[in-house]
């Protein structure tokens, strides 16, 4: 691997990394040499993921967190710092999609929950972590193609992911002189628990894959290369960028 893609000596926190896209990124970051703090709400999920990653020994650490809660994020950052030292890379990957349907019929709670996890979480963790990143760093926000176009029945999710893109651009502008780069990845449909309602229904799956230039759903490890690029020196002149990794869906 080209040295500029190496993450050796870097400490990364990846939220929502006990399954799906986040777990695949954790594996990729560990293989690229980083020390990685994985986290999600459930201890059982953290334990399972740590077992899956055990070949990486003491370069991986796990903790429970709720990304919508400041106290919980502060505890996560402190625990990660105690274990590995200052954080260099944050991937705001944890996300949720609790409601499918028109906005006018949505319960207020769907708005609150979606914004708490998809938007307030990255807002809180990014600002807390940026204060630690005195030698620079990389923040990566996992948005969605739903943040680029108004997806049918996914209005609240789309709004949260579009706002996350503006958080990315705004923080990139504000933090650039501190050598902190802030970028976003917009995945298309990837086979995970979050998207199960889509890929498990053959009719819906056919409809979605027909819109993709590559004509198929993505696998979790197909976002990892983009994340390593944005986390590493390979992207040293890239900030405020939005990288679509969607199999050619929104083109
Ligand atoms: P997933 O398989 O459902 O995994 C989500 C992860 O986030 C889990 O580890 C989950 O663990 C954790 N999590 C959920 N709520 C949390 C919270 N409040 N605090 C901390 N951790 C939390 O989802 P995924 O598909 O990999 O999604 C990852 C990201 O990609 C999300 O931001 C999603 O919006 C985005 N995305 C996914 C797709 C897709 O097709 N899959 C497409 C575009 C964008 P616990 O439940 O134990 O907390």
C-alpha cells in the first residue's frame, strides 16, 4: 500500500462500528495500521465486534455510547484518550432511520430521534473531538445519497442527512486553519440491518438496483477504501468534500 494511505500511528474513533458499514471500516482502519475505538449502544454488540476484531490485539478498544448524549460522548472520548492518546480521526457513522412515510403523517418523535442520532451526534462528537485535535485531524461524516436527493418515503432521514452535509462543509471551513479536514461520504444502498426493509423485499430491491449504474447493491466493505482515503494523508488537500459511493445511483 502507498504510504500516504497508511494509518499507522493514528487513533480513530468510529461510531456505530459494531456491525454494518462501521464494523467494515473498523476492520479496514486496523488493517491500515490505526488504533481504533469501536462503539455502539449495546455492550453485547461491542463484545461481539471485539471478538471479530481480536486478531488486531491491543490496537482495538470498545465502549458503549449513545451518540445523541453529550455525557456519553465525553466518556467515550476520555476512555479512548486514556487507552490510545489524542484522537486523530473521527468517523461519525452511527445512524438511524426510524420512519418510512410522508412527513405530514410522521410522529414528532420520529423527527426528534432521527435528528438526535444522525445530526446532533456528529455535531457534538465533532466539536468535542476537534478540541483534542491540536495537531490536526480528519472528521468523516457518513451521510447518504438521501442527503442529495429527496428519497420517496424517507423525508425525515433525507433532511437529517442533507443537514449533515452542511455540517461537514461548515466545519471544514471553520477548522481548516487548524489542519482539521472534514469530509462526507454518501453511500447508496448497502446490505446492512439498517437497509434490510429494502433489500429483503425482492420488488423494492429490483426497483432500487435498476437505478444504479452498476446494477447491484453494495457490500459493507465497499465504503472502506473511501474512508481510508479521507482519514489518511492521501487526502491531505481534500476538505469539505462529498464523496458518493453509491454504485452510480445519483448521477
Ligand atoms: P446498521 O447496520 O444498522 O449499523 C448501525 C450501527 O450504529 C450499529 O453498530 C448500531 O449499534 C449503531 N447505533 C445506532 N444508533 C446508535 C446510537 N444512538 N449511538 C451509538 N451507536 C448507535 O447501519 P449501517 O447501514 O451500517 O449504517 C451506517 C451509516 O451509513 C448510517 O449513518 C446510515 O445512515 C448510513 N447509510 C447506510 C446506507 C445503507 O444502505 N445501509 C445507505 C446510506 C447511508 P447499536 O444498535 O448497538 O447502537
